[in-house]
């Protein structure tokens, strides 16, 4: 699995947020995109995952340009290939922890029970499986969001600010989990963050500045 973003541009109204962003991600890479709030990290991740389309530029995943697909094709592609941990986690309030994690498996038409049980154990959320998102702590919510994102065993995991609202202990916990997932499942992980505590994570580091990405 090889991901390539080529010369991405995106504006909102009069504001040109992305001005030629390119990025190359190889299978198994951990890539960190840093930069201050409002710089365009989420905008870029949404384009990488095909949630949003760029004004200009391409996103090539597995030699397919996803910007050329229609919305349905992109949604299907995403369901199987890309797991996303959203900045606000997007857990579904009316569904229990278990049901939230089962959702992508059900959408993909897969047998879900065994897999959900494995994930509940893997992410250490088994004892809250019948709870609803509103009843969870920040760290628990984040672990459930990770479980849901990796349920279909995607080759790419996108994590948007996975630690920003967590205390040090939970941050450490999430960092270790992401490392473990990267290693054990050979998933490429792309993380957007402005959290200094993420600096310990080994990987390729980039800074977003004035609409572009710079290595370092
Ligand atoms: N749907 C939208 N409509 C209009 N403007 C938007 C929209 N989404 C983002 N923006 C603007 O684009 C800029 C980049 O936003 P983005 O969410 O990508 O930043 P970010 O780097 O992820 O910030 P943070 O670290 O706070 O999450 C911001 O100025 C934001 O207000
Ligand atoms: Mg953001």
C-alpha cells in the first residue's frame, strides 16, 4: 500500500488553506503532520481519505486516483482500506461501545461478533462494551474510536489529534497502542497533531506551514 498526495490545493471561501501539499507514505510508515491550530491538518487528512475533494491535485492510493472516483466509490474504498480516528471521535451516541465498533464490519457485510470481541480485548475496553459514548472517559472514547477505525483491518490508519484532550497517562497509552498497531498489523499510520507529547513517537515528521508540508 502506497499513498501519494500530489500538489494538493484547497480553499474555503477566500482562504487558500492548502497551497501545494505533497506527501508520500510507504506501507508500514508512521507519519506525523504537525502544525498550529487552524493551519489545515484536518483539511488535508480529509482529502487524503477521500472524505473531501481537493480543488487541484491528486491522491493516489494503490495506484488509484481516489479524487477521480465518485462519492460512492470513495466511501467504499475508504470502508475497506482506510481507518479514521476523527478529531472529535464521531462515536455514535445512540450506539453502545460494542455496536460502535461493530458498525464498519456490518457496513462491509462481514461477520462481526468474533472480531468485535477480539477488538474489545485488544483495546482494553471489554468491561465497558455495553456503555454508551456519553458514559466514557476521554481515554476510553479514544480507545473505542481506535477499535472502530481498525475493525476492517485497513492498511492505512489516519489519526487526527488522537491525544489532544487526554492526560499524560492516557496519552502514553494511546501512543503505545498506535505503535503496537503499526507493528503487529503492519498498518501505515498518519497522525495530525499539535501535541508536544507526541514527539517521542518514532516516524517521519512533517510541519505544515503556509499551506505546504515541510520535512523535519
Ligand atoms: N468546512 C469549512 N468551511 C470553511 N472553513 C473551513 C472549513 N473547514 C476548515 N475551515 C478553515 O480552514 C482552516 C484549516 O482548518 P483545519 O481544521 O484543517 O485546521 P487544523 O490544522 O486541523 O486545526 P486544529 O489543530 O485546530 O485541528 C481553518 O482556518 C478553518 O477555519
Ligand atoms: Mg484539526
